């Protein structure tokens, strides 16, 4: 009997050692596949890709933004952030800096979708959101765009458009057009053209004193009196036909 217990205890000890060994091996294997994300900001896309690859990571260019402070062609931002612990083969998403805005935003209102697309892309800009709204006249024509033509200080090389459709093709929502820079009458007319209505218009002492709620919500440096300097909803937000619009006018 004593011998039996000795054998049993020996077997249990060997099993415990085996389990501990397996646990340690598994932990080493798991941690051996983990790496810390390197800092890629400020590097060229080529150098960032090489650095990520050397760490066993993948690189994915997700966005391109204008930046007057960061050299064009370099990484403006990354996710996950530098120092984060991830597994090998993890994808690091980066945003490329395009430098300061050099391209003027074209005026595509009144053009067909195809012509607007051609005029946008020939300037190395991207077509953004394409929304639709039932409207009188020819279908497939641009009713509004964001950013506005010749807008400055935009954040990315992208132009979103609102297209006209037949009455029975009306979609449930569309992109809010930009009203900034227009007079009260012009803003009301543009809002009405896409099925919206201006419900309030407050006067403010010039655009310079307004803290912008979004990149396109105000007109920086506008000095003319009686022009729209802010709007709610802001340009680019999804709205539905009949929604109210509130604007602020400079004086």
C-alpha cells in the first residue's frame, strides 16, 4: 500500500511539472508573438512601411489629410498609438499628410454626376459622399456640394455632392449642404431647394469672434455684414427632407 501511494504521489508530481512546463511554454509563445508598436509619425510612407515590417507588423494607409505643419508624404497620425502592445501581423493604420492645401475646390453645382466626378478627380481630389434628393428637373445633377467652391482650410481632399433624383427615387436622407458665405436670402433659397427650411437667423459680431464647431461650420475672416458664418446642422451631416436649419449672420 505504501508503495502504491509513493507511485501515485510521484505520478502527480510529474503531472504537475508537466502542466507548469506547458503553461510556461504557452506564455513564452504568446509573449514571443507580441510586439510594441513603433512611432511612425513623421516618417515617409516607405520608411514607415519598412519599420513596421521589421517589427512583424503590417501598414495600411487609411486617410489623407491636409496639414500645413507636417511635411507632405509623411505619416500624420497612426493607430494603434506608439508603445501599444499588439500581436505580430497586426495592422497599423496611418494617415498621410498632404501638406498645406494647394488645390482650389472646383464648383460642380449644376453639373452631371459624371462631369462633377471628372472635374474633381482631375485635380487629384476624391469623390466623397454621394447623396440623393428628389427634385424637379433633370435627374443626376449636382444640387449642392461640400466643401463649397474655392473653400480654404478644408481638412481632406474630398468633395461630397447632393444629386437630384426622380420623385419616386427619393432617399430617406442626404448630406447637409454648406450655407456659409451666403446671404440670408441665398441661404434660404439653397435650403429650400433641397427640401430644408431656415427656422432662425441670429446676428453675431463677425466670424472672427466665433469658435467654429467644425472645419466647415464657419467662414474664417468673413467681414461682410449679413452673410452666414455658422449653421446647424453643419455641412456634411446627414439630414432629412423637412429638417429645420438654424444660421448665424455677421453684422
